C-alpha cells in the first residue's frame, strides 16, 4: 500500500482520494493527514534551498476516507523564510490546517547544543514487536511496526504516563525506498498519547494540535527504525499536553514534537 500514488495526487491536483486502510476510530489517522498537508506545503514552496523549520497542525474535525481538497496559500515569502498555510477540506468545511515555515540556512555566531539525553534502548531486534489485531486495534496500525522499550502499553491502568520505543513502516505494506518528509510525519504520529497507559479500559483520545520542530534532514529508508520518547507535562479536566523526541537509529535528534490531546477517560 505505497503512499507514493497519494503524494502524486497531492502534487498534481487539488482534489485527492484518501484510500482505505488508514482509519483510526471514526476518522482517518492523523499522521496520514499531517503527511498530506506537509507534502502539499513542500510542493507549493518550490525552493529546494528552503527546508522545513517548524509547523503547527490543528485537527479541526474528523477526516473521512474518500474525496478531499487541499488548498495552499503563501502568507509571506521573504529572502530567508517562507510561511504558508495549507487546509484540508471535506463537505465544504475545513477539517485540518497546517501553518509551516521554511527557511534557508544563515551564518550565525550563536551555537547551542543543549539536547535531551538519548535513551539507551535495546535495539528493535532485541524487543518484541506489537502485532496488529483486527477489530481490537485501530485499522491504521497495520501500516506500522512498533517496539515498546520503556513504560506501559495503552490501557494498562498504570499510575504513571509515558513510554518510549522504536517504530517503522511495516515492510509487508510498504516496499523499501528513500524516505520523504511526508513519510516522516506519517510515522511520527503512530504513537498514542502519553496518557494512554493510565487508561483502564479503551476510551477515545483525540489530538487537537500538533507542533513539529524539524532539526535534522532525513536521509533514511522508509523501513528504517526511529526512536521515540514521550513526556506528559500536564493532564487535567479532560485535556493533556505533552512533548516528544524522535531520533534516527544513529541517535541524531530529528524532531521535537508538542501535542495537545482531548482525553475522554
């Protein structure tokens, strides 16, 4: 189930067809939506010298399989930074919005490397993979492989949140090729919210907003493993806020993520 034909639709036309196999409850998996939005942004910028710096995604409403429209507007195009907005529409309503900034590298005398400590997880080959169970897991999870390395699984009734591990695209669904930025966005969102280990029974948890700071350009294959760790800062009154880190297998920090989640438990 290659994503490339879907990316080609995004590049060549305004209307796209979101395929089956990507549902997460009553909506299309948010990572796929984010991947489509950032790919539309990339195809709109048309400047290879300007790389993604950061973006904010708001999940306004549930996205359904089938027809959707992507619109893009450049808000400002400066010498160093281009900022644009991409919207996904269904039924004449905006369902998701991305605002992204792309920029060129500049000479600077400011250098700071105050990076988080990289967790020393066993390799994916030393850990058990989660297996997709039809009817018990969201449909979209069949597209990925995950290995828990610390923390509890969702719905474990844990007294504490958070976890970490490895993830990649499932080789039986995604033939190996060079990874694109949109692929990375799809993959980074596969992990559930950090509070889900505290759930005692299945209940919804829905992302409201997702912020990505992109630090290191990827040069990976789509079947490569990426390391992930999430930390919940605050959860109260039905909402939680968390941050997460994504590293490649060489422990290079790829992205810093922040998320606000609506919690129905």
